[in-house]
C-alpha cells in the first residue's frame, strides 16, 4: 500500500510554477515537486504522494502521523515506498 506521507521541506529551487525541492521523511531526503502547493516555504510540512507535494500540513499533525505509523510497524514500509 502506498499512502501519502508527510515530510519537512528543507530546500526550494526553480522558477515559480516549476519549483521543486528537498523534503525530509524521517531519515530519508527526496526531491519533490511543489506544483500543487506554490505557497510552500522552507520549514513547512507537506503531504507527498508519488513525488508531488499535495498539501501543506501542521507540524504537530506530521509528528503524530510518524508516531502512529511507527507504532503500527508501517513507517519503514512507507519510507521505502517514498525512496523508490
């Protein structure tokens, strides 16, 4: 199962409308497109699905989601899907 997963925006680059950047998911950092969330800023948490940030989320909510996935034993599987 591949869910959208929350990550922290570390870096943003590129022109308006074509921006991409680095997002951290636990210990993994991946390049993500910000086409759907042009208002995103470094430090925001975003919901990412198949390489696209689809929404900005609350930092506390992101932390709670990580904890829940980890407690369910699903965090490693989701981070592996992000790494693919």
